């Protein structure tokens, strides 16, 4: 059979074929694709079920396949591992997503993707107290052998990643762009430190794809899906962080916000979501070492819940 990654890379070049179309392909059907002719037959089946998929002939499909081969080789040369949804390295928790990634691109220690993880996320406009809380959460998570998942953004993400590393922990940075570049560029050194410390960089976007608002939203859902629970340091009610919050709630995973006093909320509008979610009791409140430790204890039960959901 053809390499499944090459099959997916080829089909993704065809207009109208996206994650949804490819998620519906079973492993058994994929095993029947042994050459370009049988790949073309698979394409025709997809198009029969979706008239919006562009019409191409076999020669055009062959061109897309050759492009896929070049993409595959380029990632290998850059030490970027391509993971498809049938690989052992693929995090099973991603299958709980409404639209799971078909392909993932990873650099570093892939074992991080299968350890107990907690997302520690928040605004780029971090306050001094928020920075202290991010460092506290990152430290405790590392000490409790949780892998810290965040997005490598300036602010809360950076503080959480660094605190985890400072305490000899593992951390995964999920990016909204291809792994041939680091966004933001200011965190290139942090990304290198993550890799040097047995951590991992992860994306669902191939090399050459730049970060944009849509890609960052996609990135946010992966943070929640990979993790046993989510800790929000500070976030505005309309911030991108809320995409991960909504996914955490949809999957019924533990959710916590750090709580601050009224003066803090008045001064820092980028913590408005903290105030609202805690007032409405939509999340647990964190304010010290013990509360973070207790929250992580709650997260320990999540793998059993995920397994029951999947099987």
C-alpha cells in the first residue's frame, strides 16, 4: 500500500477536501490504496459524497502526489516528524475533537504527547501578579510530573513554559504555524530550550504555513485536547484563550482560573474572564500552592474518562 501520510498529503492539495473528509476514511479503506490508480478511486469516492470537491483527472492527481513526496522529504530533512491519525504516536485524545487533525507535525520528544499533561495558558498582556501565578503553576506541574502544554506566546505561555523548564519539567509548545519558523520570533530561544530539555514542538500545519488568527484558533483546541485539564492564568472574555476554555468545557475536563481581588480586575481588563467564570462558578478558583496541587489531583482521573469516551 502507499504510505498513508503521502495519501493524506496528496488529498489535502485537492480543493474541497479537508479534515472532515479525511477523518471519515477508515484504516481498512486506506489499506486498499496500493498505487496511484487506487488512490484516484479513493478520491472519486470522496467526490461522490461531496460535490464541492474539485474535479481532477489522474494526471493531476499524480502531480499532487509528487508535491506530497517533496513535502514529506523536506520535513524529514528538517527533523520534523509527520504523524497521521493512524500512527501510534498520534494522541488518542485528539479523536474527541469535532474535527481531529489528520496530520500532525512534531519536533523533539514525541513521548511528551503521551504523558499526563496540563494546559497552562492566558493573555499575552500578563500582569506582574499573573506572571507570578504562571510561574507557580508551571513549577507545581513540573514537580508533580505533569507535562506543561502551552502555545509559546509572549506573556502567560512564556512564563509557564519557562517555570516548567526551570524546575526540570517537560513542556509541549503547540504552534499555529509550520515548524520551520517560530512565532513569535522573540521566543526562538525558548523553543530551542524546550527541544534541548526533551520537550516537543507540535503543529497541525506543514512547513511554510504562517501563523494567522484562524490557525491560532485551531492551535487552541489542541492545547485543551492534549491536556487532562486547563489552567487559565489571566484572560480577557473575548481573548483567543477562550477557544481552549470552550473545548475544555465541551470535553468535560477540569477547568480552573486564577482568582484575583477586585482592584486587580479593575486595573487589568485582560483578566475579565477570570472574574466572570469564577463568579458564575464555571471553573475552579486557584490562588495558592495547595489549590493548584488539588486541581492537578483532580486531573489525574481524566485518562479513564477519555478511554471510556473513545471505546
